[in-house]
C-alpha cells in the first residue's frame, strides 16, 4: 500500500512539472474558446444556470474555469481559466488566462469535470491573483450565487459577498474528499496568447495591450451580458 501511495504521488509530481512546460499558442486559444463556450452555455436562454443581471451589474471581475478531476486514492484536479476585470473607467479588460486547480484527499472512484463561473463583486478580490495563488473561500469569502429565478428574492448580504460562485458538474465522483480550490496567474500563457511581455496587473488594468483576435469574441460577449459602466 505504501509503495502504491508513493507511485501515485510521483505521478502527481510529474503532472505538476508538465503543467509548467512551454505554452503553445494553439493550446491557449483552445482554452479561451472553451471558456467562451462555457459562459455562453450558462447564459443561454432557458438555461437553469443563467446569472441574473442584478449580479452581473455588480461584477468587478468575471472568472471562468474548466477543471478536471480523477483519482483512486489521491485526486489531483487541474485545469485552466480566464479572468476579465472592470478597469477604473468601467470598461472590461482583455481576457487573461489563469491556472485553476484543486487538490483532494480521500478515496475516490471515477472522474469529474467542473465548469465554474466566479463573479467577483469588489475591486480588491481580483487583485489577489497578482500573488502566486488565490484560494477561493479562504483568501476571500465565497458563496453560491443566486440564479435567475431567485433574483428578486436575493438579499443584499448575498450580493455583497466578494465571490459569487456558479457551477455545474459533469460526470460522477464517488467518495468523500477534502477540497481546496485555487487560481493562480499564468504569465507565460498570456505572453504567448497576447504576444506581450506585460503581465497580469498590466493586462487587467492597463491599456497597453490590444486583445488577441481569438479572444475578442469572449470579450464582446462579456460586454454584451455586463455592459461597461460609467465608473
């Protein structure tokens, strides 16, 4: 048993090392397109996952993540995401790629894919991503966000939560787990995608970099569902 655990841990270390390999632009584009497809599916007419306008109007940043999990003894959830932030003038930033992951400990069977949208309602929370890692629900309070049918009854206390979480799960996972979700910056991926040496702070809050053509449809859709404000 001890030998098996060591083998599994070794495989996890190799997976972590491979995640740091040189980024390829086609892979970055696929991540952007995947995140665009996720939020379009969430916001599609008739979807039970539609984020109400009262929440989107408060958004200071929107994060879309796609995570994967599978394991037998130790589960490692890896994935990717994208963040867009409202700049001081009320306009939206260009889409910025991030890493998204979660480690879990417990006995597990099967696999799971998790698509999640995080609506950040203040300006301080997205800036936490400037450091190496931002732990959702630890570094900032997080709560399940209200859906369209609940919009009229939502309390101000819920709307004031720094991170409102919208998620749906595909696949099955059996067994108890202990999870800590996190996001981290991916400067290398953004250098490849946007062809710039500017990093996350400048990409989110500056006007130095033009949006990559492949990321423009996502940026346009965010502007459609959460129009720029006048702040």
